[in-house]
């Protein structure tokens, strides 16, 4: 999955995708341990996809908190301008 596609998704969609990928990765790890996974490199790409999703979620969360913060000097202890 491309990072540009992930950035267009909402946080709820990203969290659903994260759960889906995490479950898929768990199944792959079990199959890998039993040596029944056809393509062992698929586990690596899935793990990296999960990291991409988590990174985009973290970016969006930080961007959301940055937008809601008040500008510097506008707090309750800030001096009043006359």
C-alpha cells in the first residue's frame, strides 16, 4: 500500500486497516513457524505496511493536536495588550 493512499484515509479507516494488517501478520507468523507460508517475504512487506499505517496515524494525531493548540502567549498567564 502506498503512503499517499494512506494519507488520504481518515483516522478511523486507518485504525481499521491497522487491525486488519495486524491480524494478517499474526496468521503469517503462525504459518511461518509451521513452515507452511508459501512466500516468507510477504511477512516482511506486511510488517512494513503495518509500520506505514501506524506512522500515518501518528502524524495525523500530532497534526490534530497542533491545530487545536492556542498560539504562544495567548494562555491565561499571558500579559494583556492595551
